[in-house]
């Protein structure tokens, strides 16, 4: 049995118990479920702002841009929170570009990552005037130059280098090792920069690295920074000056007692390295996703049935792997807590599962819960990589979303209907 104590709820202090009831900022979560139904994603604006503030403190006095990695949660009103706070965006598709612009992003503060950018996406981004393409391979340099040249433009580029550092995270979300598909190998970097500098449709502006996601240790960052700075020195000595350094590796969040460094404390150490090697004056860029939104959100779900079994007891809820894919995909842990505590009631150990027809459709295993059918529970730490990875499997409509701001609760996405899902489909004959 693993449940965080009330004082250590991931998402606190915006998420807190008042008496037996769970509140997010000034809103009682059970009231939101009554109005909007379940499953329901709820996000705290103050929690996003406070996560962002840790990065802003870390970069105080420096030339820097925080690019929110919108793949973590690309809902328009979430993007709007970051755009209005002055953030740029890290995008990975033409669709994300359209979303970012719709939410009010400044094109010059958009960077475009990803190993498989199409010519059409490159054209769309060049037309919009984005700030930088993070190029992930040598062939991509050639294609981007060709596309930009055909438009009479020079594409601003940085090359994503692969520092071959183990981020010590889940293999599916580790991106900086030699065996990964991301970035240009350390030993090919100089040749790639030489080529980029010689291509007529490109303008070299920076360097970029990203070693993985949900990183909870400082060591891999420090190693990666050393490797990147070695390259910066060599590139500047032999090819061209770099105006910016985009350094990443997604900072982890507390899902289950995890204790990642705070963004400001981490950057204090990284900036010391930059300063020591004389690169402290470069424009610094980061592209955090999860650490800005992960613990700002949760998903409310209703208990449908309790099903005792010989080997396992099941608590069947109305949210499922299509809404919250991380447990099924990565065996990820999300804390699950009742919205209203049944004080003094005995707990039973359950696997919390959804209604989807797959054994992999579980949200939590071996959880001690005192619940009855009809009770509401919150799946915590669900602000990142939940709604943005949600699907329509089993023809389930994706949940509604609410953004809480003090005592105000704004519906920011309507629940998806079956008509929404069938739009664009055709019967034959
Ligand atoms: N920049 C690049 C180039 C990335 O590949 C990623 C994440 C980020 C930024 C944002 O990283 P973050 O700050 O969110 O850690 N679906 C997985 C996570 C996949 C992350 C992929 N890349 C999960 O649910 O854990």
C-alpha cells in the first residue's frame, strides 16, 4: 500500500484538504464534478505560475527564454497561461504551431523540435517566422535549407546534440543516449555544424540538447552540461559563434515521494558551469513541460463498482487508459485519493481499473481505499502527458477540462461527444 500523507499531496499547496474535502485553490473539487461530470481534468493556474516562477528565479539577471514544451499539455487555455506570462513554446508538429499561435504565442519565441519534420511543417513554421529549428539529423539540415531557400529565406537553426548521458529515467523517456533516435551524435557534431554553416538556406544560431524526461537527479544534468560546453568551445573555435544555448532534460516532479531538485537550485549549479567556462553571457533557453504543469492538474473519476476477487479486489472507475495512459504505457505511478474522506472507515486494497477491454487498463495497483460506488476520487499529478496523450479507444469521448483560478472555475474544454468523434467519417455506398 502506498498513499502519500495528506501533507505531502503532490500538487500542494494549491491542492489541500479542508476537513474531509479536497480543494484546488478556492474550489471544492466535488462541486466541480457535480457541475461538469466525470472523468474531469482540473488544473490550477496558480500552480502553473508557481512552477514557472522557479525557472524565472533561476534565470534572474540572465538573457533567457523559457519555452513551454507544449506536448505535455496542449490545451489552449493552458498555453494561454504561459503565453501571457511571457513564455515561448517548444513545438513538435505543425498542429502544435497552430495551437500555440491561436493561444497568443509570439512566433519569434517558438522553437521547433522533433526528428521527423515534414517539408510542409517547415514551410508553415518559416512562414510564421519562428525563432529556431532544433535540427535533429544531417539530412534534415539539407531539406530545411532547400525549403527555406525556395521561400527566399534563411532558417534559424540549432543542432540538437546527443551527449550520450544516461538520464537515469524510464527507457521510453530517456532521449540522450547513443541508442536513441534523437539528435546528432557527439562525434558528428562538428561536421554537422560545418555543413550547416555552409548551406545557403540556413543561419546557425545555437546549440541544443535534451537528455530525457522525469529526471530526478542533478548528476546527469551536470555531465550533459560539461559535454555540451566542450562542443560549444570546439564549434566556436572552428565554425561559428553560437548566440544561444538551449539546454534540457525534463526536470521530474513528485509522483510518489520523488525529490527532484528545484529548477532554481539546479540552474544555480548549471549557471556556475557556464560562467566558469566563459559562456554565461549567451542567451539561455530551456524547454520544460512536465515540471510546469504535471502537478498543477488532476483527474476526477467516479467509482462505478467494487468487485472483490480471490487474488485481487478491483475498484472500477469511469476514467480509463484512454484518459490516463501513463500507467498502461510506462507502469507509471499516480497517487489516487478520495475527494471526500470517509473518516474512520476501514480500507480495502484494490487495483483501480477502468472500463476499457484490456488487462492493461489500470490506473493504480494495490491501493488501500475506503470507498463506495458513487464516490469520487482524484488521480493526482495528471497535468502532464495525460490529456495530451488521451485517445478515443473504445469510442470513449475525451474528458472535459476545467482551469481553476482562485475561486473561479473556467470550463476550458467541453466533454467530447460521440458526434465529435464521428465527424469526418463516411459510410460507403
Ligand atoms: N524538449 C524535448 C526535445 C523533449 O523531447 C521533451 C520531452 C521535452 C522538451 C519536455 O520534457 P519534460 O520537461 O516534459 O520532461 N509521455 C512521457 C514523456 C515523454 C517526454 C518526451 N519528450 C511521459 O508521460 O512520461
